[in-house]
């Protein structure tokens, strides 16, 4: 077993044994991100959806076929 696997197993076991500390650490991390980046207002998720629509090959093919028909 590699040293990384050993550390990973220890971390997973610690998380199972101390769920409250894990939860508090997650909350602290979220608070730190919010303080640096501001509150999440859902805008980021909307932007990601718009970007995926822009790169959809089916959507671009439909647009090309409509342009070619006219």
C-alpha cells in the first residue's frame, strides 16, 4: 500500500469518526469563500448553463441548417 493510500484511509476513517468536525470545517470553508467572492446568488449557475448552450454542437448545426434553407 502506498503512503498516499494510507493517508487517504486515515482521513476517511477520521471523517467517519468525527462528522461534527468535518461539518464545521465545511461550513468554515463556505464562509471563507463567501467572504472572498461574495454571496452566491445563482448567477454563476445560469452563466454555466448559457456557456454550455453556446458550445452545443447540435444547436450550431440547427442554426446552420436554418441559415442554409433561406
